[in-house]
C-alpha cells in the first residue's frame, strides 16, 4: 500500500498483517469490504463486482464488498472452498466516536472451527486435526469445537497417522514438525492430496503448514486441560498444542468450550484404511451416495449426537471381545423390548442437538431459539430417563447405561421452562423471548408498553379523587406531551409542585412529578423492555454456558441410548442376528447377506450365502464365477459383517461366529475401480503392497480381481504370488475373487486354500444368475452370455462364440508347463518373517523354489508352424542343465525359426 495510507487503511494493513493467510472481511458501515488480493480473489470466487478505492489516484487499490446482513452465506461459501475468513468489526458505534472507529479482528472462521448449525453436518463431527511429525513418532490431535471434544494420540509413523485421519475425516489439517530432520515428512504429508472421502461435501480438507512450536509452548498451551501432559508422549502433546493454539488464535475473544483433553487409543480399534473405507462403501457409495452406504442403511438414530456416535463407531470398530459383547448385549435389551424401543425413539426424535447447542452457549453465540431447543432437549432427556427407568432388571440397566441415573440438570431445565416462551425467536434482535411471570421488572415494562393508557386513566382517577376535581383530565399532545388539565375554577387549588405548562380557553394545563414519571416510563418502556430482555437473555445464556459441559455430558449419555435403540431397530427391521464374538481365528457365517444390496439393488430377492473361514484350516477362499454373478457382493458382505459385529451391531445373517480381526483390508482391481477415476496398474500395485505390508494373521483381507490392471500373464503372475503370500507368509483369513481360472490350482497345493464359485446356469444360451456360492471352481466364465445381456449385437456375439470355441479347443492341447523360478526373492522372506511366524510352517514357493506351475492353463494363441517348432525347442530345453553359451546358441536358433 502507498506510504501515505489513510488511518483506515493503516487499520486494514495491521489486521491483514496479523492474519496473512485469511481473507479479511473489513467492516465499514453496512458492508464488509475486502481489499487488494482478497478483493480480487473474492470477486472471482463469489462473483462480486470488483471496484477500487481511491479510483484514479496513486494509492488506488482493488476493493469488493458484501452487505453485512448477507455476509453469512458468502462466508459459508468461502469456508466450503477451504478458505479462512477473518472478521474485522467496528468496535464502537461510529456516531459516538470522534475520528476513526476502532476495529478489531473478533473471530477467524475456518472450515473446522465453525459452530453455527448451518455450517455443520448434523451426523458428523467437525474435526480439526493437527499432526506433529517427529523422528520418535507422529502425534495426532483432534479437536471438535462444536462439541468440545479434544483428544490426542501418538502413533508409530506417518502412515498410521494418515490412516487415522481417513477414519476421522477432519475438515482441516494442520501439519508441523519441531525437528529439522522430519521436515521432509511434513512436506510429503502436505503435498499428499488428502482425499478424505467422508468429509463434508466430499471435498478435500485444506492442509495447512503450522508455524513452529516452542519447546515450552506445548506444555503451557495445554495448561489445565490435563493433569498429566506427559502421559501423551511429546509428539502427541505438540500436536494437541498446535490444534489448541490454532483454535485460540481464531477465537481471540472467547473462552473455548474445551474442558479437557483425552487420550484416544487408535490401537484398540480395528484399522480401516482409506481405500478399505471407500471400497466397502461404509459411509458413502463409490458414486458418492450416502443412502447407498452401510451407514445409510444402519443410521436409524433419532438425535444428531447419536448419529455422530454411530458414525464414529462404524469407522472405529473395537477389538476387545468383552467390550464388543457388552455392546451387543446393550442392543439386545432394546431388540427384546420393542415397545420401550419405540417409545424411546419417538421421544428422542424431537430432541435438538444438545451437544452443539451447549457449545454455542459457552461461546456466547446462543440465540433465543437455541435456548428454547436446550429447554426442550433437557425435558426430553428427563422423559427418556423416566422411560428407561421402567427397565427393572439391574443387569439390563447396567447394559443400557442407566444404572447410574444421569445428571439431568433439573434446576436449569425448570428455570428455562419458566423463562422462555413456547417458540422463542430465531434471532436475538427479535423481541418476545420470555414468558410473563418470569421476571417482575420485565413484566412491569411490558405492562407499561402495552397498558400505558390504562395507567394514565388510573392516574387520572387517582388525581381527581385526591384533588377533588371531578373534571380533571390527563391528556397528550405531540407538542406538549402529557399534561393534566383542570377547568379555570380549580386553578387556585392545585398543589404547589404542579407546574403550569399552558393556559387554554378551557382551563389550565399542568404537569407534575407523578405524571412526568409515568410519561417518561411509558416513552422509554419500549426501550427499557428491550434492554431488560437482552439482559435476561445474557444471564440465561451465561447460566446455560456455566452448565455447558454437564449438558454435553447428558447429550452423550442420550447418544448412547439412541445408538443402542437404533441398532436394535435395524436388527428388528432387517432381521439381523446377534453375532458370537470370540478371540479365535474363526469366521463362520450362516446365510449371510450384504446389508446394502439386500435393501437396495436386490430388495426381496437377495440370496444368502454361507462362508466359513478359519486361520488353522481353510483360510483363503478363491472365488470364481461369471461377471455379475455376485463375487464382489460376497466379498464385501463378509467384510461388512465383520465390521458390523465389531462395532457392536447385530449382523445380516442367520448366525455368525466371529474371531475378532485387527484390520480389514479391502482392495479392488484397477479396472473394477472406475468410480475412483483411477485405473492405473501403479495404483493397484501400491494398494496391494500396502496390504501385504500391513496384514497380520488376525486380519481379514478382501481382494477383488487384483491384477486386472495389466496384461493377462503379468496380472495372473501377480495375483498368484499375492494369494500365495497371503496364505503362506501371513496366514490370515482372506477372500480372493478372480477371473484367472488358473489360480484355482492353488487350492490343490495348499490345504488352507479352497475354491468356491458363485453359480450361474445356462438356459438356451441365456444365463441365469443364481448368486449361490458353491464349493469348487467355476467351469467357465459365461462372458459371451453376459455380453449378450449387455446388448452386444448378434453378429459380434456369434463371432465371439466361434473364437471362444477355437480358443477352448486349443487350450486342451497345451502341454505340461515349464518349471519357473519363484517370483519373489529373499526380500519377501524377510518381510514375511516380520509379518508373522507362520512362515516357519509354510510350504509354498517362499521356502521351496521351483514349484510354481502357474501357467498350466494359459490361454493359447493360434500358432504358426514355425512358432510351434520354436515352442517345441523351448519345452525340450532343460534350463537347470544349460550353460550360458548353450542358452545363447538356442536363442539364435529360436530367432531364426521365428
Ligand atoms: P461380480 O463381482 O461377480 O461381477 P457383483 O457382486 O458385482 O458381481 O454382483 C452383480 C449384481 O448382482 C449386484 O449388483 C447385485 O444386484 C446382484 N447380486 C449379487 N449378489 C447377489 C445375491 N447374493 N443375491 C441377489 N442379488 C445379488
Ligand atoms: Mg466384481
């Protein structure tokens, strides 16, 4: 800006300097103005007219503005795009200030730090995440200003931290490091396109580089939020301090509604990385539809805190058998008590978001309507407690979480009930908040406001009587205001403290203290009524704010009942069963169903299937079958049943016994992964690599047509090697869907591998999908029939059938396969040893090279005679006993033949 900036522009410059990475909304009268780069940016983003200040002068600068009453929607749009907005207000009424109005940044709004309902998703936490990367570990902190939750954990590495972020779907991420050595990691996280599938609009969460944090600063920032900061580990402590510092800088004028920081233990939760979450369509379908996700099916909660809790449980299932069982038992109570469930759900259905309402009160932002919603919420909570009180078994009371009755804040609830009108106004600027009878002073002012003329009549009567002047009248004119008029004959009899105002034909006009008083009261009643109302509102908000944490605690208790009742309702409506959860390597599901497909695509005609996996017996299922048979559905169904069970829900099956899993890893082959817009082989392999790296013996792995992203042989070779590694080196429970029929030979080689196929029947060249899983490999793929279903023209189908016959005939003639060196070298063995001790008992090619007969049924090509001869030569060659010289000579001969 030019050196001779005006005082106002100096103010702007100072505010902007304090918040360089925010868009500054600078209040000027009825507008928020943006200047310089902010103006240019906002004009583009918000479609505003770009003007300029001091047009045509040397210090001309770009400017754009929005009317203050419309600012909210503009701010929302900027936040949705990931921007920060600093609100710089006028701190005094310009009419009362001489010279320049003081201005101050009162709040910085960022996507993660908004608390207004319209910016928030009811069923989802609004997390701010902070990561602190150190050599010793990675700290992750999560803070939800709208609910007051704040937690931190220290994880082993950046990968684990990102996995947690994917699970929590923060709206905004801060990344920093205090160690120069970890700077590279910070950069890698920052440059990572953190695609967070479950976040608000499915948009990217902005990732911000956080400023350095002093050594002492971490501890002092956390201050009284924890009595034992050291319990968190240094990186977790720093991450927490970063989150808190950010929140404080953005809310300089408010006491943050964060009572404490808790330690959260991602390690006690089943791990679901981002790809798995996406592939299993846990919270949204691949196409982005929420209703067609698992959450969409099971979210029958009645309250917003309940919906958030359910979502969190779904994305962070437990691993502790006892805790999981207790959750199931809690659900079971409501499954059995159908009437109670229905009454509870009806009752909770009318409840507002107590948790966030209380937070707004703590921040001083609660509107009269918010208070009304808190009053209603407290009343409903009390009703719910009474309902649950009907449970007479103490064991069940314990399971449902009512053994200890919650603090229902009865006193506050009563006060609010006595204070507020049925429907308080939405905005503070509207009047009519309090009930008559709540506050004497307010009632009086209201009385004055409304009944001024009656009070005047009363005074008139009083004066007549007192003075004995029957025709005394109290009147009002605009010019003179209120006066008492007496006829001339009484002129001399009025008391001394009456002052004469005017003489008219009819008599004398006076005024006196009592009348002045009343007149003044009437005139200012309106104003004073408003003031008193606002005063009472502030008091009320303060009382609610003081009880903020107790209210939120109550909301969380209610949320747990809500989730239990909702899951029971799901079990009832969709016919789910209580699973048996144990610490074993079993996975036995009878008549299991896919919870989403059975409700949506295959409503009423879903074919249930059994699946039995066992770490010690058959642990890897190879699933073959034609396209559209239901392979992917089966695979996902198995994974979803495990997740449902471990989150504490009943499951869609006739019966289920599940040994807890520590990780669900699900991958889908590149060409099946169209919805993500990624089809490269590289992506597929990176994902496969991460499975092999992370899977343990207790994991459940779902691989859907891995290897599709490359040519047939490459793909088959990789699929084969991956399947073998899963079986031999890891020994986890796994389902592997594949269109490589060659792979089904694996079952003959390992007693832990079995073939299954999803059946289809051919009827007059038409294919009928039975969706039934049967033992054994599929005999053929029915590709041509599926192509016909899809509407390929008849000539093309006829040609395809012909080619298929040729190819199939050729296949029979393919002679025995050559011996092949093992695909993986010592590296695989190394990591295998790390991953699981199972390798010691393994019998696969990892230990015994030279057994990989994988191309026995490789699709043949129509060979020329020369080529056939060349092949003959190759087959005859004994590689183990061939010298390099011989090999070279042979190569020359081969080339000649071809
Ligand atoms: P694949 O992976 O074998 O190509 P999918 O699992 O994608 O087949 O299933 C194709 C369609 O078949 C699904 O969209 C679903 O509508 C239907 N389907 C799959 N499994 C079943 C089942 N068990 N019962 C009824 N319909 C099913
Ligand atoms: Mg499929």
